[in-house]
C-alpha cells in the first residue's frame, strides 16, 4: 500500500527523495501539470529538461520555476509532437546535448479538439497524444538506456473509459469524428504503450507507467465549447462518481509518484491513479483501468501499427 492518495501533492510525494544527478525530460512542461512536475523535481536536485512547442512559453515556464526555486537546474528544448520532422530534429539535439535521461515524462497532450490532422496526416489527438510520444520515446531510448532510474511515465486519463483502440480506423478516415471517442482512444493508447514498453524493455530494467492525474482545470480543455464542457460535467456528475477538481500540485503528484516510488521498483506496465496502482475494472465510472487498456495482444498490435505509421524504430 502507498502512503499517498487523492489529495497528495507533488511536494508530499517527493519529500525525502533525492534526485541529484538525475536528468528528467518532460513534454508539455511550458504550463500546468508539466511545469509543476518540473518544479517539484528540480527542487529535489534533478536536472530538468522542459520540452514544448514554443520557446517563449518554455522560457516563461523556466523563469516561473527559477523565481521560486533559484537553484533549479533547467534546460529547454523545442519539439512539436504533431510533426515527426520536429520530433526527429529535437531528439537529435537532445542526444547531442544530454548524456542520459533517467526519467522521461510524456506529459503533453490535446483534448477534444476539432477534427484536424497533424503535419503527417494523423488525426490530431491520436497523432499528438500517442504517435508523437511513441516516436519521441523511440528516439530517446539510447539516452534512457544510459540512465539509472530508467522509468517512463505516460500521461493517460480516466478518459480511456470512453473508447478502446479502433485499430481498423485509428485516424477517423472512415467513421464520423467524435472528439471524445478520439480522446478516449488516444488515452487508451497511452496505457497500451506503457504495456508495450514493459513487454519489450523490462528485461533491461526499463519500466513504464500510465498515469491518470485526475480532473484539473488546466489549458488542456481550451478546445472545448461551453456546450461540450457542460455535457462533460453532466456526464461526470450524473454518475454519482463523487467527482472533485484537484489542484495542479495534486494533479501532478501521481506522475511524481510513478517516477520515483520505491514500491514500483522492478515493475511497470500498470495504470496509476491517486498515487496507487489502479485495479482492473470494466464497470466503474469513478476509477480503475479498463481491461482492454492492459491487454497485451492489443498492446502488441498498437506497437506494430505505430511503427508502421511513424517509421520510428525502437532499439533492439
């Protein structure tokens, strides 16, 4: 059992943890959960690489962290997860600039956006939330292999309850686009990706964890119309889930826990929420992980599809 829970914060989870000498790479670190995760880990001695699309926003995020944590060791790197070319360029720079990555936190994401395509023609949510991180992780694996902690945290969501992977039409080329079905599929993919990493790399001491941060008011919901927001809140509250918003430090706590908790040593391929490993549950609306998101054959199918779509190859 973990000593932490729903209300735990990043600082509580990391109390007494020494990350000196560790390099932490965080996508979407320009705001919200990513920035808070970066701040909390920098406080505990980590060298943190803030990754995001916009250099100005990354600079602002770094400045905000330095303002409260003057000793923080920070670097920034620009990467657009909706562009394989940008990912290849950014990871090439990362391999030149950094000797290793101990913790990779794939935190960035988009939610419920209109039907759009990435630079490479993928539906934007699946393309950014999953395929972008798949390609990024593949290119960063040589650095992760040289790290000591060797943990990968993939931000998923309870949104994975909304949809499994649709392997026949992941990019909504044949079926009508639904922003929530797309979001749910991409969040299921984040869990299956964690299972896939575990299947392939646990033998090398590399472990992966999917994380549901909880409901947090961040700019993730910027694409939602008032009607979509009302419908989502009605869905959440009408099912007697006891839903409550978390603060950003509470929302980032499970990422920090999954990245550092000693009780997770030597194991991965799990879905974490509220600073614990969630139970498999195909019915509950208020928690748990759907069995389809942990299915090893689905994880393998997604891995092969992702390699085909992105051309990214993990080291063997």
